[in-house]
């Protein structure tokens, strides 16, 4: 990052009311001081896309940027949001949609997205060819399944409106998450909702041919909202602006490494979990990359690009899904102030 960009970024932070970081070159936090400890919570157990942080750690990127990061698995985005808001973790990776309801109910513990990693939500409806469901319109009158509080299920009405699905006669069956895919295969339900790359590869893992899987991603069928982001608590951000910027820079560097060397990324995760399936997770990573990260928006605007209109659409969809009377202001949900300049975050 050049000095002019750093000065401009610091001025913008001051104008926003957030604490402005000192003008530092990348890695300056590490010069003469011990790396700053960062507790980082993922959204779930290790999956292919998490390799961006494993590579950043293994190759010293975090330390070069003045950070000592401890990365822990997650137990769902909702849990990650609570852990970040409570102060148990400094930074989390989770679904920005999960933060809307939380922020509405806990404005004093508000979390903020400082880098939207998934430009498109991976939420989707998934069916099998044997169901006869070939288009979203075919969901009319069908039996759908998902865990009761699963975010994609709660967002389904917004997806249905965007995709012009007649919801007449649709019936829902609730189940625990680990039975969702089995019940779909058995025919207990006609379709399920969930993250596309989770349901798809869970089905592959139980020997369902990929040619038999039919998917309708929300973002590709009218509900084009953001997905997972790097999340921090707002008051932590005011006190730790330098560390936030360093973590974002390191994350983008790790993402570039993963895109260039996917096998190395999978190996980095295998070191952390001996049961990690490198072959399957590399395929999952490619789906995440192609469907949620390397979107037309990102190819034009760079990693982390956001717009007020799409952020407002995300807040609106979640307010409708959860019946939130006083949703948080869209501008309070995400900031791009900690992103490096556009030229430094364009896909290769």
C-alpha cells in the first residue's frame, strides 16, 4: 500500500468517527513490537475455503502484518456472531445475514463486516432429479425440509418472492442438520434448504451422483445478497483499527495463495485435521470460489466490494424473514474502510 493511499484511508477513518490507525506500511505492526494476539473463530469445521487463513498463517503473512492468529473451528454463523459480540473472540468468519437480527436485538454489542468474502450468499434450495423439480416454480405444493431455525429456510420467503415461486401448498418438515441430506435421499422431503456447497458435497459424500443434484442458489435466482464476511465487534474495531486492517490484508493475501495453489491450501488444512478429505474439500473450494467469490461484482470491483443498495437488500430480506420491526441501518452493518486499494485486491 503506498503512502498516499494510507494517508487517504486514515483521513476517511477519522471522518467516519472510527479510530484512525497510524500510517503504517504492511508489516509495520511487527517492527519492534511483539505480534498482536488475535482469536479468530470460523463458521464451521474446517472446509476448503478456510485454507486462505491456514496458508496466511503457515507462510508467515499474519506475522509479517504484526499478528499472531489462533484459528478455531466454528459451530454455525449464529454461534460465531455471539462469540465475537461477547468478546470471546476478536474476529469471526460468519454469515453477514446472521448479524442482522443480532444487531437489531443487541445494538450495544453490534458486529460489523470489515471484509465481505462471499459476494453472493451460498443459500440454496437443493433437490434430486427423481423429485421432478426442474425449476424454482416446481416447488409449488412440495414438501421442503430444513432445521427449524436454519437461515436459508428463514430466508426462503424472500427467495420465493424474488424467484416468483408460488408458495401455495408448500409444507415444511423440520429435522436436525445431520439428517437433512439422508431425508432428501430417502424421499421424506422433495427438496431442502441450506448452503449450496454444504448440501451438495454432503450428498456426494453419501454416493449421490452429481448429475442427480438439482440446485437453485438464492443469489442466482433474484435474491442477490452477500454471504460470509469477516466480522468484528464495533467497539473492538474502534480500539484495534490497525489490527483489523492487517487481518484484512492478510486474508486477501491468503486468498490469492489459495487460488494459485489449491493443493497447498488443502495440505495446510490436513495438517490441522488428520481426517480432512483433501480431494473432496478441493472440489468444495472450487464451488465456493466460482459461485460465491469470483462473481461479476468482484471481477469488476475487487475482493470485498460492496454497495449500499445490496447491503440494504440484505437488511430488508432479513428484517422480513425474522419480523424485525426496527432493523439496523444498512451502513452500520458493513464497512469497506479497512480494505486495501482496489488495485491491490483485484482477482488475478
